């Protein structure tokens, strides 16, 4: 999904996407290693091209390298390419869009505030995770 990205240390990283049912994720690897971080999301079948991003986590061994920011930026760029509306339940995504939402929309992105129904959908999806 990505080309030639590097973290704050200058090490090569790659962002991919794992599509699963019910919870999918953007993933980040460092220098062709194992997955070092995930930004989990749910795509609801009855929603109109909306992606609920609800949890982002980076392994402590990789903290301070900017991996969460790279995951966030790549996820948002992917949503623009796919014409998806982001629903930021994840605090990281929520804070970013609160600060930079106008820039995201100007670049072709779309987002909306989460509702109770979105939170319920995430809870249900996480409970039914294999």
C-alpha cells in the first residue's frame, strides 16, 4: 500500500491493510519485520462507505518513532483514495481530525462525528472477533 516510507530514525517502514470480518486493520512493519502497530477499523455493511477507526496501538519496542502518525496519515490517505468517510472513535484520529479536519476535507477526505450507534457497532464487532 505504501512506497518508501521511513520512521523518525530513518528506518524503512511499510503500511498495509488486513481486511477481516468483523475487524480489519491498517498495519505497519519496520524494516520487513513483524507487525509493529495497528489501526483497527470496522466497515459496516449497511453504512454508506463509512469506516469506523476505533483503536490504534504501536508496540512499546517501537515507541517514539512516529509509527502511529504514519499509520494515521496512511489510513486517511487511503480513505480519500477509496472515497470513504472516516468515523474517528479512536482518540488519536479524533484529535487529529479536530485539529486538521479542514485540511483533510480540502484534500478530498470526509469524516463525521461518531454516534452511539457507531460505538455499539464497534463493541459488537470486537465481541465477535475470532
